[in-house]
C-alpha cells in the first residue's frame, strides 16, 4: 500500500462518533464485544496525531510530528487482539513496522494535497508504539514514555495506578515545539466491568464537578476532565456496528453462553455485573433506563426506609402522582473505599440519616416525611455504645419518630421493586445512590447452591452481602403508599361508600 492510498472507515454508530469528536483529557468508551470500540479508540489516536501543530518548510509544506501509544497487559494479547484492529487501519507493510518490543509503527500521513500540483502540502510523521506491562510495575513499563496520547486497551484488566501514572506521560512529545502539542489525551476502551473493578466508579459513578477549582479549569483550557461513552448492548435496538458483523452475531453468542449469565450481561448486553454472580434479585434493572438525576418534590411525602443493625442503611425516596417509585438518596457507612461496611450503632446511624436530611432535604415539611424500617427493629437489642433499645436510641439521634414498615415479608418487599421496574416509568434511582445501584446491578443476589453435577443454581435465599442492607432499606420505603400492598397481593382496591342516585332521573331512559 502506498502512502497516497486513501483509507475509508465507516462509522460504527452515533456513540462512537461522539467519542471520536471528544476533547476530554480522559475519554472512556465501553461497549460489547464486536462494537468496534477498539477500532474507534485506535482511530482516535490517529486523529489526535493529525491534530498536532506543525511548521511550514521552505517548500511551503506543513510538517507535523506525533507519537501516540497503546498499552495492555501482555504482548501476546496485543498481537492477538489489538494489532489486528490497527492493521485494518494501516497494514503492516505500510510505513515501517518493528516487531521488537515495544512494537513500533512509523508512518507518513498525507493530510492535504496542493490543488494546483497534486503534491502533498500537509504531512504528519506519525509513530504509534505498542507496550505491554507484563510482570513489571506500571512505572517500569511506562518509564521514559513521551507521547501525545495513549490508549489503555481492555482498561479494566490493567492496574488501577496506570491512569494516574500516564497522566504525567501524555502531552510530552514534541520534536518541533512544545507549543504545538494539541489536546494531550488518555483513552480507555473496555467491556462493561465487574462492579467491584477499580474502573467501575470512574465510568458509572464519579461526579467531577467538585474537582473543578480555577487552577484545574485553567489547565484544561475549556476541555472536560473525563467523558464517558457507553455504547448500547449488542441486542439493543440502537446497537452499534451491526452492519459490520455477521447476521445473528449476538443472538448466537447469547444462546451458546446461556449457562454464563455474567458473560452475556457484560460482553453482549454491556451491563456491569458482580464478580460472584449468583442470580440477581432484580434482573429487570437496566442502568441506562433506570439511573438518572432526580428532583425532590416538596409537595409529596418523603419516605426514608431503613434497615437496622450493626450495618444499618437508609434510602430516601418518593412516589410520584402516578405512583412511580423514585429513590433519591442513600445513607450507608463504609470503610476502605466502599468495599467494606462500617459497623454503626443506632445513635451514630440516626445522626448520619439526620445529616443526609439536612444536606439534601433541608426544607422538608415535618408533616411530609416518614421514617419506616424493619419491624424486627422494634425487638432488636444492640449493645453498641451501651445502648440497649435500638429504635429509641435511633429516634433520639434522628429527632423524628420512626414507624414499622407495612410488612417484613421478603416476597412482598421484593415484589414492590419488581412491579415498579416492570413499568416503563415505574422506577428510577438517582446516580447519588451509588451503593444501591451496585446492589441492583447484581450485588443484591440470591445465594449460589451447589448441585450434584457441580453446577450452581439460583437459591431463593438472598445472600448476605454488603448490598443487602441498602436494598432492604429501599424495599421498606417501596411498600409505603396507598394501595401498594393490596395491589401486590392482587386484591381489589377499597372504593369507599357506594354512590346512590336519589333523584327521579332515569339514567337508562336515553332522554335529555
């Protein structure tokens, strides 16, 4: 292939297109297998290289220079998975490719032609380097790297400190002039991660608004710090790159991997799942459909459901005028960056819930807030801090009266959530409820039960995980509201006193 050959690549879809045009310092693309996320990331590296500033030589040709990089865990994985995608953009025999680690491909990119002579008038000397971490430390693998942009391929499989280290490596290459460097960038491409993976909070939870002090704003010069692009699942109506895949690509994979629901969820439907995948209690939960910013309605009752004990949790929510469930905020106490719950006594828990109220619902009418919890709490004894009566100690610290939830029956509580999620607009949760969302994604699950053939099956007993308490708390608020329990049980709603027509007008006469 000559340097003058024109390469045309079709678009996988609108999410990929928006990713290609992003100027964020860190750009993350998450998609199912076959969605062209790796190709899109590699194309983005090439695009950033072409954007670097240049100088015009004596012949009037603009000369640019760029160096970008790709990193992943091993060289065999680079050879098997990443390089084939790159060679679809630029074949191995174009330019000069070196198979000595780290692998390097040097190319001359023709960016423009003189309309009068047909000769190149805009040229980029482009270099892409492929590195593997292997058994070295991140610092050893990246030492001395100076690049304009870098791609972390299969980012969820790489060390968590790689992102921080690379932030000091990008934007450092300039063989011409440092002022010609444009948009230093870190690109991360991956399938939907496990919810316990280090990258999950970065993709699905982080709000960077509190990071933007003036110094950072000036440093970014109008760019976003992080921008995330989540492609639709492979079986979703808006799935990307289907026009480049064989017919039935995802349907066949889903059928052959039916015994691996975690694989189907992550690799095909692009949904994060827990590492230990028992059957999720809420299989209908869909992050894209159910998670969105919510507003507190001061005209409607605010209900705070709580689950008592040494790992107490609370969830604040409301029912809309249509009866839809909205979970607004959570109160959960953690150790170790959200991986371990903190033991908490009733007084401390009451203070924590009170602080949540003061921060998020400061002007709530006392007559429009109701605290409901596990009825078993009224029998519970807790010796933390020498407090024997859990509810009394909780109420005293909270400054409000607590009430027994309408039911403690697990089936009814879970059905309240299932029923809400089955309705198109029936359920929504605010992104601030990070722990609750992880529970809905599968952290709140049934126990695995071993079978004689060595396989496992879903067990009707819910596993005791760090997500159980906050999901139980949400269930106690979910069963509040008029007709909720009767609707779940399929009983007719009470209609009140019968209406009696005591006039002499015959409603069946047909007259006017």
